[in-house]
């Protein structure tokens, strides 16, 4: 399969020459200007390499390749310039991160050598990104899987909070929403060091001893130390480290940042976590919001407002009872799921996934599961 190369030039004769000389080696595509080139990039999939003339009417090569960099950062960018365009060439390096410069006219052999180098560079970039993404996804999955097995109470809390955080991030139109969702999902990883009995007391807002309070206070720091070693999760680790901080710093941590100095993700996570704590203690969502407003100084006002709005916009959910075999992906557990001996398997509030269904089926066939199970889903789900 040939690699796709896009040539952008306002001279149709030059574009025809590229196609004629290189079509046997590459999948050559052409565009007569910057706007047309961007349309090609948007509509025809990825191009490993884009070659653009510098001097073009309307949108010049510097502006065009700068936009390519924003839209397709992996695509390798090559600039064609005239002998007198040194200053413009320097500007294009600064603005467009150009891989190579070619001086017009450029013979086919030189062009081929540069294009092949560009394709190799593209393959290196995409291969490294793929490895990083797979490593990242694998690391996150490993941590959440461990948490679900070691401490289902903490895992259930993380799952519920992730759902709230995702809705808030969407309402706030935040960039890189995955940062906040992953932070929510990993927010309770440090609880592997906290006994389940202590977590249950904390989530039900029962009084904790001094030692238990210290255990709970330490789990964000433990999670931070675990996560900060994973590439590209440094931002996530910082969010998690500050997840319990009150906006006015009226908490157990009397030193450090407060207010807007606290990273945005931590301010978002704080309101979602406190909502979950109150709901776990028996509050309805409406009552929980009212309780949080009584202590509004603890929260970023923008985050508290976003929480209220996302809850108001939530669809009406219908509660029903089903068997393990009737569980369907997308349902929300309305109760804790336990085996016949009363051992907690999955906490309420989690969304049913394929993995969860298989796990419960296996338990049902061996030690048994208490059925029926209460679940909830939007009205249209039951239609």
C-alpha cells in the first residue's frame, strides 16, 4: 500500500509534475491552495507527509502548515521555498515546525529522498504514540482492576464519581475531558491501603477514630505516588493529590494551595466526591446539593453550579428488579450486589459493563448471587 502524500501549490503545472514523477512511488494527492489543502486533509483521512509551497495567494505556506500542525500534529510538514525566502523560511520553522526545506526547483531524486525521510519520521511518531497510548490504557486498566478486586467499595465510589465528573466536564466544555474522567476513576486507588470497614464508615459519614481519619487523609497522597510514575499521568496525579482540598482550605491540610490555586481538576473532583459521600449516607441528590450549599465556601462556586446544572439535566431513571441473566450494559446498579454468603461483590451506583456481567454470571454459577437485583435506567431504555 502506497503512502499518501499531499502537495499544495498554486501552480497547476508544478502539481501535474509531482503527480507524473511520483505517482508510481506514492499515492499522490494535490491541492491548488491552502484552503483546498485543509479540505483534503479533513475529508480524505491521514497523510503521512504534506508538502507546501511558501508563496501562495490567500493562505501562504506558513499559515497553511501551521494549521496542519494544529489539526494533524503527527503529519510531517515540508516546505518549498525560493532562494530569496530565507527570512520566511525561518518564520515557518518557528510557527509550523517544518521537518525539511526544499529549494525550488527540486529534482525528483532529492524530493524522493526527503519524502522517504518524512514517511520514516511519521512512522516513528505514530508508533511511539501508539505504544504510549497502549501503555497508558493498560496501566489504567490494571490499577482499576486491582482496585475492583481488592476493595470493591472504593472501586464502586470511583465508578460513580467518574460518571458525575464526565457530565460536569461536558457541561463546562473542558478541553481534554479524559484527564478528569481518568482522575475520577483513579481517585480511590490509594484506598488499597485502607480497610474496607473504614471506607464504609467514611462513606456513610460515621464517626472515625483518629487513626482512621489519618488513614483516609493519606489515601490521595498514596494514589499520587503510585500514579505519578506512569508516563503522561503527571497531571492526573496532581489532581488526585488535591482532591480533598476545600476551596477555603478549611480541612485537615492546613498548608498548601487554596481557592483558584488548586488545580481545576481537583476542584471539580471535590464536589463530585462530596456529592457521592452524601448520597452514600442516605441523602437524595437534591438534599445533598442543599447540604453542600450550606457549606458552599468549601467549593469552587463554578464547580458547584456545574454540579447542580448537570443533576438538573439528568434524564428520569426508572427502577426495576432483574436477574443476573437479564443485566444489560448501560443499566445502573440500584443496590449492592452480594453473594449467597453476604460477601460484597459490587457496590451500587456502578454502570453495568460486559466484564461485570461475566463476573456476576460466574459467581451465580458457583457460589450464587442474591437475586433479584435492583437496577435503574432512563425511560427509553425499557421501551
